[in-house]
């Protein structure tokens, strides 16, 4: 039972890490598309 919980926790952390990576990549892409759409934002950065 303990081994199962440990396995599950490892799998969960990997799952959350992948979600974090996906969301960060997605937000970066979204930010880039926003920058390309509005030149005023590009000037501010």
C-alpha cells in the first residue's frame, strides 16, 4: 500500500510538472501573439 502511494505521488508530481510546462509554454505563446498583434505593447517591453 505504501509503495502504491509513493508511486502515485511520483506520478502526480510528474503530471503536475508536465501541466506546469504546458501552461508556461502556452502563456508564452499567447504573450508573443499579443505582442505581435499590438505594437504599443511591443514598445513598452
